């Protein structure tokens, strides 16, 4: 039975609403003020809340604000009850996250229609979330076995080679085999971490407590130039593509957490390396655009056609039959999701045979006044 909490300080109004809802077979709980209402919300976790604006102890706005700050309660549909023509209260309530409002006095039909609309919308959102989770499970079920087995087979096959032919292998061949095992192990580890991160991002919209855990990261910032040069230094001059990378970076401090920026750049650079030939340039540029930054990574590789660009998804690898590459095609989608989490937009300019440019715009600049526009 659907449980509705009515928070209303006027006894007659509260009783009338309760009687109407009981006749409609709702399970109704009432509270005479905001303080009592907040306590009941945490105790019973209702399916919907009807709440007056002006009340003693805690106003409807305070109840709503407290509710939306609690990850476990933030998605409960919330309908405000306001005085007639109190437009300022309506605007404030909707800004704070109210789902709807009713002006007093309201009719029986208005009350029931508002409740039914919000419950239906809430159910649709839950269904959409379940659908997204089902799709995620299907993607992982289809992609994970093959992608995990590729590096795992490399580890097992090389280990078997060492075991069976150890006595006849040279020191150089043994060291090369050990390096192959290490490389496959690192690839496997990265793949698992990427799948887990994508699953976590997919669950953010469905799980407010997960989103709350990310909030502190959304307030962090980095020195863009220092972070990119550090990343290039970690790449190391012995990397076969180290000398292909060039950077022109404006002195910007960008609003993004260091680990997430590093993951975005790691995936985008890895794609640029995989899909362009050694000794062809890869250029990284960053400039300011008012209060936001623009970052681009350009390669001169095989590129993507428009259909491939539209199909960018969590587990799509393009032209696999023509270009067998390690990886699940997850990297670009992962970079896109992380970019958007910080208010940015990732776009692609690409032509087959000409190369690809990834452009990130919209990340906020921290202390933008300290930098030249």
C-alpha cells in the first residue's frame, strides 16, 4: 500500500486530507509540524510527502532542504501546500527541489491528480533506472568474458611457455616473457578498474548516496599545466610514443579532481596511441574561454566515420574485425562520462584516414581572474 505523509499544522486541513486519502486506499501518516514531520520521514520513509510551507518549528522549506540533503531520502516525491497566490513561496519551493505544489484551498480532484502524477513519475524513474541497470548487466555479460580472457590468456600462455621450456630459453627470452606477463597483468588490472568505474558512474543517477560521495571531488581543482607535464613525465622517454606528444598549455587552474583528470587523459592518450602510427604527432592544447577551459587532443590516425562517432558507448569497439586492439572500447565512453560529471562536454571531430581531435569544453576555471582571458 502506498504510504503518504501529510505535514500540516492546521488540524482541520490535516484531517480533511487524511480522510480523503484513506478513502482512496492510501496508507496515511500525519504530522502537526515540521519537526515531527522530519522525524517521521526518517522513521517510516514514505512514498510521497504533502507538506505545508508555513509551520512552527520547521517550515516546509526547511523540511524539503533537509530531505534533499539526505541521500537515502532525496528522491521521495514532495508536494508543497501553499497559500493562494503565494508565488514567491512556489518559486522558492521549486528551486529547493519540490516536485509540485497545491494552492489552498484545493479541490479533491486537484489533490488526487497531483498525487497520482508524482507517484507515476517516480515509478517511471525507478523503471528507467532498473532498465539502465539491466542494460549495464547485459553489456558486462557480453563484453567482460572476452575482454578479461584476452590478457588472462596472455598471462597463462606465457607462464606455460616458461614452465615447459625454461631450460632451453635464453636469459633474454625469459626476461621478455616476464615482461609480457607483467604487461598483460597491468592491462587486466586496468580493464577491471575501468569496468568498476563505469558501473559506479552508471549507478550515480540511481543512487543518491553514491552521488553524495562524489560531491567533495567535484569541488577540487588542478594546475592544468603541471598535471599534464607530470603525466608526460610518468609516460617516460622510453615509451615508444613519448616524443610524438607535444603540448601547448595556458596557465590554468581547472575545477576537476586530479584522479579523474588523470583517468580521462590516460584513456584519451591511450586511444590516440592505439589508433595512430608511431612517429605521427599527437598534440595537446589547452586555452581559456572566459570562465571555462578548452582542452584538445589531436592525432593523425585512422579516424572514425560519423556512424561510429554516434555509437560511442561503454562497450563498443569500432571495426574490430579490421583492427584487432586490446581493450573493450570503454575508454572513450569513460572519459566522456567523467568529463560530463564536472560540467564539461566532450566532442569529437574525426575523418577516416585523417585523424581524430577530442575537444573538452566547459570545465570551470578556478580563480579565473588570475589568468589572461
